[in-house]
């Protein structure tokens, strides 16, 4: 009985070792958001996910206030940038360009 178990274990190990190694870039994601549960099959890098997290309007206004802007307002939102305009620290009208990605880094 022990020999049969060992033989089967060795056979399974040999078969698994002989299989070609698979790429683990694909994954299955389960997420729950306001629309309910969602099951997604993702092939490749997460950067190209359709629901990527960008710079929200609330985050952009918070960053603009951090840089000393008074009364900030969103001027435009594109795929790559968010432009916030308002009154600068010296009282002049100014615009701040932020990258439309997580963390809202300043680009101009």
C-alpha cells in the first residue's frame, strides 16, 4: 500500500515536471463595487486595465490646495492630465497641470 502510494506520487511529480511551465501573467480578479460583484479575466499588465485609477477631481483640488492655490476649480480633464485653475499664493490667477494617474503628480 505504501509502495503504491509512493509510485503514484512519483508518477504525478514526473508528469508535472514534464509539463511546460505556464506564464502567470494572466489572472482572474473578483471585485465588488457599487455596481455589485464583478469577475474579470486580466491578461497582461495591470497598467492597461480599463478601470485604471487616475487622479480624481477631489484629489486634484486637494493637491492644488497643498501647493497654495486658493479657490481651486477643475478647468479640464483629459486622458493624460487634469488642469486646475485658481488664485495663487501671491493673488495672481494661475493654472496647475497634474498627471491623470494615481497620486496626481505635478507636471506643469
